[in-house]
């Protein structure tokens, strides 16, 4: 929760992380079907980072957010 206000809005941060992860998984699935995994993953990572970066730091991985939360003990 290294973004400003992240400690006060843990639910919002987790929802942004889940949304970014969902976008990335969809892009990889759809890219695999059309043979453009690299291009679709790159564009999706950029778009998801722009959308979720201000709220969660743009980890796009809920495990990273949970790890930061556990490391600092929620303080």
C-alpha cells in the first residue's frame, strides 16, 4: 500500500488489483486464440497500469499487494 491513501482504502486497492489481473488473464487467453500473445499482453499491461496505477501502484498481482500488506502489518 505504498500509494497515498492505500492504507485507508484496502478494499479499493484489492479491487483494482483483481481488475488488473482479470484484464491481463483475458488478454493472454484472447491473444493465445489469435496468435498475438505478446502484443495483447503488452497493450493490456500498459492500459491496466494507467487505470490502476494511481490506486494500487499498478502491481497487477494481488499477491504483491498482500505481501506488502503482510510485511508492514497493515500499519
